[in-house]
């Protein structure tokens, strides 16, 4: 499904390519639409790649699939929560989201929403390679997420 672009921003397309976790794709799409303007406004480097994209594709996958992607593109074994590609693709593990949601006491949709924000911020220049970068990105991500809850 595709959402309308927000003020010149990209359309967001959500694809559910996994079957192990039940997700409300409509709620996730509405959440992405809600946070997109804030993510567009937040830029770490001034470049704002996010605003230059025609669309962002968010794909929900299994831990097995994200492990394969993690190995192939980053040479890191193991499942992870979210991987963002510069061309506008955000890949999210629904199984990891389910585990983390249980651990942190919120819904799977809320956790996936957090990962969507994380990916959108990466597309707008944020990186989380160092402790300081991670702190800055997570602070902005958390503020956007909290302002938009619930998914």
C-alpha cells in the first residue's frame, strides 16, 4: 500500500513479507504518515536525502531474512531490528520487534513504528556508529515516537 507524500516528501510503501507475527499494517501506515513530516524536518547533515526520494519502501521480514540481508550487505551475522538503505528501503524484522515489544512493555506496532522512525532518520543523515551519534539519534527518535504514539 502507498501513502500520499507529505509536503513534497516521499510516499511510503509498506510491504509485509513475513507470516510469523500478526501486524496491523494499516496502523503502521498511518503512523508512518504521521511521523514523516517530523522526520523530514529533522536533518543531521543538512542534505535531507529523505525529502529527495520519491518513495520509501518499508518491508517487514522474518529474523531469518533480515539475518541474510545483514550478512550480505553489512557482513554482520545475526538478526537485527532495522536496516536502512540509502536508496529508500527500510527493512524491519517483525520477529525482533515482537520480542522487543514484549521486553519493553508496548505493542508490536509501536515497536515497528519506532523502527520506521529510525529508518527515516537514517535517510535524513543520522548515523549511530558512535556512542554520541547513537545518543543524539535516539533522543530525536524517541521524541518523535512519543509525540506520535500510539501506533
